[in-house]
C-alpha cells in the first residue's frame, strides 16, 4: 500500500456526511445521463418519463455507489486517523457491493466489491489523478520547464550535422565560411561586419 510518508502532517478530520451527499449528487447526475441514453436507445416509444420509471434504478445505483464510496472512505480515514490507500480499498469494496445487491447473489456482492476495491486502490496508490502525480506547489513552473528543456537539449553539432546550416541555425565561424564560399564562387568580397558575423552561437 502507499507509504504513509506520502501524506505528511497531522490528520485533519473530514465531513463524511457532506462529502457523501456531494459525491452522490455527482454520480447520480452521471447515472441520470446514462439513464437518458438508455431511454433514447429503446426501440419502443416509452416517453420521457421512462428515464425515471424504467431506468430510474440506474440513477439510483450510481448515486448509491458514489455516496457509499465517499462516506466509507471518509469514515474509515476518520476512524483510523490516516489518509492512505486502505481507505479507498474499504470504500471501493462497499461501493462495488451495491452493484452486487442488484443481482441478489452473495458471490456477486463479493466479486463486484473486490473488483471495484482493486481498481480504486490502484488508482489511489498511483496518485489518485488522471493526469499523474500532483506537482510540487513550491517549485516555479517556468523554472521547472526550463530545466526540462536543458536536460533534453541536443548538442549544436548534432543538429547541424542532421539539418545543415541556415534557417537560423549557424555554427561558430559560419560568417567567415560563407564569405569564403561567395568569394570563391562569385568573386565578391563580403564585409567582415556582416549581420551573420554577429549571429549568436
């Protein structure tokens, strides 16, 4: 499981009821959307109320899963006074069990609960974010990106060997080599103070 060092500082108790209601509202809204899609895809014309009369159970299951998960997760954290992956495991198992209750089978309850617990535990253990681990707020974002660019910057010689000189890419001494080529091919003397002679490396 995730090391406790990942959650530094004293534990702050959470409002399990408030979080559960908020999460149930969000997941219930998602369930209502899915119920609407199911109602729309029906071959029979059962009307707009079919979202509630025929597919209302989908909305209820989604809302129950979200509320149970968040309540169990927060309650577990408050009782254990720890913020770690075990809280997500407990909440995930109870939330998955809600799906099994629709099947009315003990193996389904345990199976759905275990599967949901594994998925949510893995998600929590790997940072709990779809975009990866949260970045350090104390590190300036501009400085971090500049450091990344420095680490991945290729040597100038390698770039010139692949692309050649020109188009804003010039190796040291390019102005002198250019003047010599022009003198050799066309017999024209190029001034030493050409713009290219001051081109940065």
